[in-house]
């Protein structure tokens, strides 16, 4: 069982990581998210919204670096930590779309919309994915 101090320290670490992320200090943010994730995993805290956010945001940093497969791993870990985190499904879907994995992307966008029917970016991305998948099939790719 964690003490109040450990939880507070962990929350401060996540806040610092988020501040660095929002300031576009990508390397520092990634390092802090990794530290936060490691602490959570070591403490057995594997099911939480904070952990999902840390994985998702670290995935964003990797996406910006064009490390798509590593970003997908982080988005998948975010989903595992919080199955109702529609943003992680959307982000993973975007990468799958960019990599040409249209059916996987379609599945992720649909799941994001299942969780949040008002997620307009997911709706637009789903529509484009379906169109591009049909075009790919039509051309015989």
C-alpha cells in the first residue's frame, strides 16, 4: 500500500511531465513520463487514468519523432491501462492509417466513437479511412 507522500510525489512527477509536454520540451517530457510509468509499474498501479495519459503522451512524443511502431506500443499500453480512453484509440488509429493498415485504423476509430460519439476528429478520420481502403481495394493494392 502506497503512502500519501508516494502518491503525491508521483502526481507531481506527472504534472511536471505534462508541463514539459505542453511546453514542447519533448525529450524532457518523454524522460519524465518514462519515470512516472516505471514507478507506476513497479508499484503495481497498472490500471489508471494517469498511467493511460502518461503512455498516451509519451506515445505522442514518439509520434513526433516518427517512431511510429514505438508510439503504437505506447498507445496500446494506454488503452490497456484505461479501456475507455478514446484519445489513445484515435491516436493509434492515426498511425495505423498512416502506415496503410486501414482495417486496424478503422477499428480504432470506431472504438473511439463507441466511447465518445461526439469525437468529430475520429468521425472524420473514420470516413477518410473507409474511402482510402475502398480506393486501395479498387486499385488492387
